[in-house]
């Protein structure tokens, strides 16, 4: 039977679309506002005259901000920690979730609850710093990788998802003589693409946005991440704008144009966009796996 379309259902659907449309605009507008201020005339942006659409479009702000000191090396460190950290975290979390889903694993319930307990109990920053210092992970690139190789929340998602895969597939491979590693890489891992993409997004965003570990553990500027360097410049936006203005004045005549003179506002806006843009570009490629992975990984059945 076809569903009857009534005036009430049409009105409800209309209100629903309006509500979610407005909600989407509220979520998107801050990113749009930052972007139009980065590509607009700097003098207009500094006076708050750019609100709904860009004025005096130019892309010189991005080129100038990318010339900030230590930025290329910091971007390389952030990219390296994100790629390496995400790969190892996904691999270790997936294999641990697979191991904990095997009924023959010794004390698997205790091990699983032990990992879950870390979500609720935290010793604090000082004990964590002392531990990292004793492990020789201060001022060490491995401090970005090792502590985050297994996350309790991601482990829950992966374990629950793997348990939803029919046992017959794993059992048939075991009968054919496949070992645990072979079954994991040839059967479980290919079938777990949705949940792997989900935890990869979580982990990559966490690595990319992290700066607190750099603030506490790192002393060498060669190990500073992009987020930390940009955070420093955000705290010193006036100095950053002055440095870039001086560099532009010494190299080109562009500084004489008020629309191109860097201000504190444009430096802040451009830095925020530089930090956010990579995640905004990568995220849509994982979107098709994301919803399916998070739903199946969160609810068993």
C-alpha cells in the first residue's frame, strides 16, 4: 500500500527541512566567514566590513602566512605524525579488537575491561609527564606515536564491528589451515573497511589538532607541530603581522597597498583556515564509510 500524503505530513516535512537547513547554515557559516575574510581586502576585514561575501578578493594572505618561520618544518612534523600515527593506531587497534573478539583468547574479558577502564581513570598530567620522561619520550618524535597506538573508544568500535562479522567466514578459513594473522589480514581487515575508515578519521583529526603534547614534552623547535607553531603565532598575532609586513615591504611594493597589508585579524583568520583546510579536504573521502562504520561499530546486532 502506498503511503498517503496528507497536509500534516507535508507541513511536518517542510518544517523539518527548514530546521535542518538552518542548522546546517549555522554550522557552515563560521568556516565560510573565516574563509571570506582571508581572501578579502585586509583593511576592510580589519574594520569588520566583510560579513556576507568577500570584498577585494586576493590570495596573498595565504602566501605570506606560509612564509612564517618554522612553518614548513612544523607542517612536515604534523603530516608525519598524522600519517604514521594513524596507520599504526588503526593497525594495532584493529588487531587488538580482532584478538579480543576471539573466544579462545585467555583472559580476554579481563583484558578488555582493563583497556576500557582507561577511558574513565586518568592519573593526571604530572604523572603522565613523569612516565613519559622515564620512558625517554620527552623531546622525542616517538612521543607523538606510541601513546596513541591504541585508543579505548576506538577499540570498542572495532571489537563490536568484528563481532558482527559471521563466524562462519573465520571458521571456514581456520578449517582450510589459515592462522590468526592470515585470517586477520585476508578476511577480517578487508571486511572491516567502514570501521577502519571511521577510526582513521578520529585518529587523524586527533593527531592533526593536537598541540598539548608538544607544549609539555618538546623543547626542540625541530619537533614542534604545525598546530603548536600556529598557536604560538595566534598568541602573538600582532608580532606575526608586523614581521610579515616588514618582510613584504623589504621584498615587494605590495605593502604599500592597504588592501594587501597584513593585519592582526587577517593573520588570525588565515592561520585558522590553514589549520582547518586539510581536514576539510580529507574528510569527504571517508564520509561514505563513516556513518555505516560508526553505527555498526557502536551497536551489536
